């Protein structure tokens, strides 16, 4: 008769659910084989069986717990997307690029403290300066009309806006300008939720600093 080594310890569980399930099945087979092939003249002590059964129960519980956690994760993900569905159609404010398609874009100007003048700078997708214009030296909303330095309309496309704060001839800071854009889609991916804005511009949901109802225009 082939000797069977007693199951003194539980099999090591893997980090993934598939690995734990495999260990669970292997443990069950080993325990059953041990019971079938034990030496009747020298049976395994009942306390060893009790310990092994307790370990078996622990492995089973871990499999079930992991399954429940996976289900809960899926439900929370769907819940988040359901909540974000209410964002679609609204306007989100972020520091990402803005889409200029001919209509004015609402931006938030935040000049530095102590500035005596502020300049709004628009750069195109290649990083070239496309426009510069003086703006009020106050923290307020501003309608960017999308004109170049000669006052002509800029070509349609994405632009990144910054504001330069000046005190006399000394430049104090250059800071990103936040703007509003309509949300057209919400996507859930490995890096979290991404919002698709008008013009195909995408920003992370965590980068949105304000929401408002879409304008009628």
C-alpha cells in the first residue's frame, strides 16, 4: 500500500481568484485520497483530520469571499457609470485644451496676486503661439472669441490657453486657464473615468473642477 503523507498544512493560495479555486480543488482531492488510502492499522489521528477540515473550510471561505468582492467591484463600477451618465450634456470646467470652432469659449481668468496686467496666450496643437490678448486683471469668467493677433478668426481646432501675469515689465507667473466645454461621453478604463468633451478633447473625471448646465447656444 502506498503511504500517503498527512496534510499538515494548507496549500499556498495564489493572489488571483483562479489560483485560489485551483488550490481549493487540489486540497479536496488530496484530502479524499488520504482518507481512502490511510493504513487501517495506523490511522491518522482524528485531531489531524479536524485541523485539515478546518483548513479546507478556510480555503472554501476565501474562494467565496473573493467571488463576492469581484461581484461588488463590478456593481460599484456600474454604479459610478450610472452616476456619470448624468454628466453627459453638461459643461465641465478643466485646465485641458479648448476647442475653438467659431463660437465663443467661456474661460476662467485667475491672474496672480499683485499683477497690474494680464495676457491670455493661445497655443495651437503644435505648441506655437496663435494669439495673445490683454484680459481683465480680475478673477472672473471671460469669453474668448478665438481671434489671432490681427483680430482674424483662428482655424478650428484645439488650443491650450494660459494667462501671463505681469507687474510692469516683470512677468510674475504663467498659469493654465480653465475653460468650460460640453461633455459628450463618459468612458471607464483601467486609468479611471475619462470624459470626452466637445471637439474630441478628453480629460480625466478627477481633473474636472466644476459642472454647470449647458448653455442654450
